[in-house]
C-alpha cells in the first residue's frame, strides 16, 4: 500500500498542472490500486502513450446505468450526464508495486511531452 501511495504522489506532483489527478481527502487514506486521471484529450493521449510503449486502460467504460445488468431500471443515455461526461475523460495510468521510479519518470515525461506538443 505504501508503494502505491508513493507512486500516486509522484504522478500527482508530476501531472497536476496538465490533467485532473486524484487526491486524498482530509480524512482519507487512499491505496490507489488504480490511478485514474482525467483529460478531454484522453483518447489522443492514450494513443500517444501506446506509441511510446506505455499501456493505459479505461476502467468501467460503460456507466453503471447503461450496463446490461441494470437494464431493468430503464435508464437511458442522458439520464446521468455528469457520469457520462466523466466516462469520456477518464483513463488509468500504470500503477503496481514493481513500477520503478525510472519508469514512473518516463510515464510522466511522456505525458508532459504530449501536452507540450499540443501547445505548438
């Protein structure tokens, strides 16, 4: 758990000016088995990262109210616009205890490179 928190801290500090990052609340102690960031450029960023050897994921790409298991609730697209909007911007960065500081630095540098190229 401590290593997950260390990695989250490195990601947060390295990316907070570029993307929305998770953070601990005042009375929380998060473990960060996933590190989910948000950006409106998610799909482009994911494609770029894959091109430089970094695999990312979209966890839960279909919102709960649109899952087949919830079909009997008769919800439709548009019933939960905030959840639907957020689901289009969320992506998970690699995070596991064996991830080295060097690998984390590479991931952060790659994300920074992506956004720097967007400015030009």
